[in-house]
C-alpha cells in the first residue's frame, strides 16, 4: 500500500480553488475538497491507476480527475506525491510541475 504525500503547493492550490468556490457556495467548496481527497485516496491501493496527461505523456507524471479539478502526481517506490491541483479548464503550465518535482524529491 502506497503512502500519499501532499506537497504544500498542491494543498495551497486546492485551498485557493475551494476558497474561490466558497465565495458563492460554501457547501459546493466542501463537496469539492471531499471529492478530491476521495479521488486521491484510491491511489493508496492503485498508484498507477491515473492516466498519463496528454501534455506530459513522456514523463513519470499521472493525473486523476475530480471534476472540475485535475490532480497531478508521481509515484515513487511506496509513496505517491501529489504535486499540483488545477481547474480543468485552465491550461497546464508544465514548468510548475517541473519546479515542484525538484522540491518534493
């Protein structure tokens, strides 16, 4: 069973998204956070279950979707590092993932 490791920037990403949603609907923001944590939790049992994002197909990164969020991670030995959370309609900025990967190793 893999251990989930949330990086500080990824938690901050999720917090920012939830805070924005909470401006209009607090309950929706709470549901989103629960949905994201539930999607990530399954990675404990199935760390390779996420897909390779099209933008990062030739890398070690994978993603799970918890609409409207994309959660990017990488599995290493018995750990799964959650490195980036973004809204699905945004364009992926690959350099962010590369920078965060350097800091989570």
